[in-house]
């Protein structure tokens, strides 16, 4: 019997090769795209899930219910960690996590690595495996250093790294450390990334900030005991906040701040480790969770559209196969056998589509990773849980797409079928409903795509406050002193007519080839007001190089020695924050015992990080500390070969350091990478959705016209024109597409309005977008149906009316 089932299945599929091909093509494309999207979402949602006690690990952050809007910051002061450890016995471990990078040297090997500064508890909080060494003593001494397995291979080759002495840093800042542990390389789905760890006390600014409660510079992670929950601990933190941060709360009250729903004006709170990867406000992540859920939603949409095609084709063809079912029943076939046979045919098609989809996935995997910056590999896809996920999707599609048509056909009445009478209650209702859903989803994705692309372009066109064109950014790296490299560049290019300005900064503009970014934010009180500002180190000619206009006062000048000590230039929003209309000449202190800074210049606001956010207050200063980036403005005529020229100059300036120069306008485009990916994903999804919808519509039109062949012949005999026949055959489909557009429009408007609300600079949704998409969907539908309609209308009516 089973052998007979297989024979009939293959014969049926081969007899209807066209429909089989359409089904397999639609399902394989849907499986391929859905596999990419599901696995990408799965990878993102798995971040930090490998830690043993992840539900008890938290990141600390400050909450300020400011009058304008609530603010959150994960930047913490150095004395916080020891105070928490002393006053809260329910904390199993607490550790600082300070970002940093430096040069590591062993014998003739010199490497630039991500060296983080932390506390001994770090190894007990997180589950990063220690391959060599003892986690209880590995960071006990200030001279101890832990490295990853990958760094051990780069630095020591096949030698045992334990006990080896390495030097870290340059020139006068160089120190010696002993390797006391080797960690396994961190997984790809880890929010915390590193090459090596040193004790937090070794951080450059530790000596000056270790007792300052208002100098925020790093993240803090803690692990609570099993009997302590998050809510209870946050309540316990309230007296602690009043004890150490009373000035922050007093300042907010003076500004008119009110308590939030939890009764807090200023508080310390905990963020679950599972949310660190997704929280853009606290963690600075570029992977918002809404985007991850959008991936899952799009994957489900595409699968649903493919399933709708499959169901519609099988239901439509069920009327053609009705006599077959009737004959089988009359010969003794029971409903279960019929269901198994027909569902088996659908399952065969689904399996073939799934196999072809997997082949397409393997073929297009490199292109997908390159386009969406994915990290999927074939090994990742073949892991047991991923295989189970894909098989689960296959089972779901098989049951959904094949089960209903099989159940429907197995219920046909034998006598009625053999008489040629197959009637269902409103037989076209299901088909039409599914087609409306299909085109609604397609139109929804197209509308979202257009709006997302417009928003990305709008962000790019926002004035940044500085001239990004014709400026080259060169990361200095850790193998050379930034100030020395900057001065050498000035000397070598002093007489170069193509160079209009050279300067430096502690922060890059945009995301350069080093893929690194940093931010320094300080908070202090000024005349009873709480002030928060980006603290930006720059060098001479910074305004000139970036074409930032001076509104008042003067720029930094080498003829004024005090400019390197206690002079600053601020932006307009900083002046507004301190409440000074004419700030030039005013003084402020970042802490009561610190330097008294004088404002010497005022410049317009500019975007230091991204136009996705509002322009923040910025305070610029000179420093003896080395700059991290060199900026060079060149003339428009010299753009073609200027990069090669500077590469050669860099070899003279820093022969041991790699040249990673890039144009600032390209770097600032990288700010919108997540939005671009969002738009690209929607573009891909909408294109696939339209393709699948058209495939389904084409096949349904083919079946409907096949069923109405005699009607078309009679109409032609009675004098109907080709145009009237095409109109008659197409109008029902046109109605369905128009209804789908009416359903998709409010949904697209709602979803994209919610997405746009997170941007301070956003477009207004143009109603003509929805009208245009509806018109385009209508044209596509009419074009798809008309091909078969015209073909049927041109058919010889004698053939149409010939008896079967």
C-alpha cells in the first residue's frame, strides 16, 4: 500500500509539472529566506545566554527623571564598586569593566589588543572558561594579566604563556605584567569582547578618579545571591543613593524634576544581562530588539505567503481532482486513506522545497553575511538545536499548507462528486481571503521599505554641524604617540598646497576602518543646575579643519600656554544647559577640588556621534595626553590620489603602525548601518513577497481560467470582445488587491510611525506612498492575470466548447 501511495504521488506530481514547479519554487525561496532570517534572529537572541547564572547577573545604571525626558546612563564612578561590596552582603560578586586598548610586547612580537580593566570578581561572575590558571587567584596581584587563547597563540606561538612577562604600553607609560591565566576565546554571541584583562587599578585615570563619585568612566556588573531578586535589591539601593548621590537628586529637583511611577527622581537600577545586547540607551548597542523581532515577523510573513500559495493551488485543484476522489471512495477508500494520500503528496512537495531551499541557503550564505553583516556558517546551521528549528518549520508548513486541502478533499461526498457536483459553502471565500492576506502582507512590506529608505536618506542629509566632505580621518593606534604623529604630519605637509588644515581629536567622527569608538561624559553642578556634557579632547586648528564657525570668543592658540591647562570651548547647547547667554569668560569646575575651567569660545552644535540622536552639549579642551585620530582637510582637486599620498607619508611618520585612513563622509555613513540593514531586509522581504504573491496569483488565474474555458467560448460566440473578456476575468482579482491595499495602509502607517518616533530627526509619512504602492500592486496583479486572460480570450471558441 505504501509503495502504491508513492507511485501515485510521483505520477500526480509529474502529470502536473507546472503546478509542482510553482509550489516547489515558492516554498524553496520562502524556506531559504526564512532560514536566513530565523537563524540571524536566533543568533541575536542567544547573546550572553551561555553564562551559567545569567538570571542573577546584572549591569548597573543610573536613572534620572529629568524634566525634559528620563535619562539612563551605565557610566559609573570608581569608588562605587568597593562601596557596594562593603555595604551589600547579598552581592556575590561585583566588578568594574573599563574599556581600553594598548600595545602588548613580548620579545620581537608587538600586538595591538583590546585590553580591558576589571576586578577579580569578574571571573566568578561570568562563565568564560579559564583554560590555564586558577580563577580565584589569577587577578589577585596588580601585576597579573589574563589573556585569551587566541592572543596567547599570536603572542607566544606554541610556548606555554603561563608565567611569561610582557610589557604593555608605550614609552613612559610602559609597564611589565605576568601572564597568570588563559581564557577561552569569547563566543561570537558575547556582548563583552576582549583580548586580555588587567586589574582596574592599572587603568590610566584610576589614581585621579578612585575617590571621585562624580567622575563616571566605566561599566559595573554584579551577581546577586540566589535568594535576592532584582526588585528587592533596587529598593535596598535607595538609601545608598541618598548617601552618595544626594547632590544629583537635589540638582534635579531644582530643575523641576518630579518622581516617576516608582517614586524616584534619581536612582540606581539593574539591567538584566539578557538585555545588555539590545538596550541602545544603556549599553549603546546597535542591535535594537525591535529589529530582531522584525526579522522574525518578516520570516513568518514570507512563510505564510508561500503557505497561502500552496493552500490556494491545492484547494483550486481539488475541484479538478474531485472525480478521482469519488472513484477512490466508491472503490472502498476510507477518509483516512484519502487524507494520507493527498497529504503525502503535499508533504513530498514541501520536502522537495525544503531541500532546494537548504541548497539555496548554502549557496547564498556568503552573500547574505556580506550584505547583512551576519555571522552564520554552515557549521552553525547544522548544530542540533538549529536543525530542530528548521525541521520544526518544515513540519509547521507541511501541516498548514498540506493538511487543510487534504482534509477538505477527503470530505467530498461520493455520490455528488460522481455526478459532477462538487459544492462547498462559498467556495471562493477561503481562496479570496487568503489572497487578500497575501497581498496585504506584500503591500505592508513595500510601504515599510519605502519609508525606511526615506528615513535613512533623511538622516544622511541632516546637517552635522561640521563639513564632512574632503576630510580624511587617520586612526593613530597604540604603536605611536598621537601628538608626536600629528606634529610630524604637520611638518611633512606644511608646504603641501593640497592640504587646507590638520588637527587631531580623542574621538573619531563616524566609524572608521579601526571600527573603534569611545565616549567621555562628565557631570557636575553649575549654579544649582545639573550639567552633563561630552568631554572632547581636540588639538589646534580643529575648527578650521572641520569648518566649524566660531560664534563668540576665540579658538585655541599656541601663543596662549594656559590653553592647554584650564581653557575650554563649548557648544551652544552646553551654554544653554549652564544657563549662560554669553558664556565666554565664565568659569566652572567639574568637581569641588578640581581644575577651574574658563570658557574662551562658543561654537554651534554639531553631531559628535550620530544624527540619529539630538546634538548633545560638548566641551572641548586641549590636553598633554596623545590624540587618537588625525584629521586632514584637502582641496577638492586633490581627492583622487590623496589617500595614496598620505599612506606614504604615514610610513615616514609611523612605520610600525598600519595606515587606516578613510574619508569622514564615509565614516559618518556608518552611523546608519543598522537603519540600512533594516531597509535592506525590508527590501529583500518585499521583493520576495511580491514574487511569491505573483507566482500564486499566476497559478490561481491559470486554474480559474481553466475552469471557465467553456464560459469564455460561449461569451466569444455571443460576440464578446477580447477587452471585455479580459476585464471580466481580471476584475475580481483587482477588487481583492484594492481590498488588500486598504488593509495594509493603516497597518504600515501605525508600525512605521512607532518606528520613526524613536528618532528626533524624522520624516513625515507621505500619504502618497500608500497610494503609489496600491497602484503598483494593482498594476502587478493586472499584468499577472492579464497574461493568462488574453491567452484565454484569443483561444478558438470551437476548442473551448469541444466536448470532453
